[in-house]
C-alpha cells in the first residue's frame, strides 16, 4: 500500500471517514489529480504541481489549498490559523462537510492552478 493511503487508513475514527470522504470528492471533482505522500501528509498534485493536501491534526481534518492566495469564494468557511499563505477548509466531523462548498472551492482552486504562488 502506498504511504498516502496508509496515512488515511491508519487514522482513528472519525478522521478516517472524513479523510476517505474528502478523497472521494477531490478525486471525483478534479480530473487528473494524483495522490502522493509529501511533507508527511497526503498531498494532491495536478500537472506536476501541488494542488491541495489532507492533514489530520488534534481534533480536526484540514483540506489545505496550495494556491490559497488566489481563491475567491467561500472565504468565510476557510481558516488561516497559524499560517501566512495557506488556507484550509476544516472539518471536525463527517457531518461538517458541505460537499457543495468543497466542490466550489476545489473548482476555484482548479481555475487558479496556473497562477504564481504569491499574488
């Protein structure tokens, strides 16, 4: 089994279910993404460039966006806590995930994928 899948499947509940759900939505919504294991977490790459990552910390799971400086929608649902450039959608339970918001943000990230990291 690859390291990214091992990471996801080794998490305790409810985090494993959250991560599996996020994985399904990301892979279904963004054609061509590939799941890798970078920086000790599952990281999605698109066209050889970082796209987003999944990270379980403390009591939540983050979907962090690489091109966060360029995202323009659903900012009210995103957190920057402790980070200068990155933003993420944060989930404490499976019920917290609004698939429509997640897909909207993923599509927005896809639209800005060719921008420079900094604005």
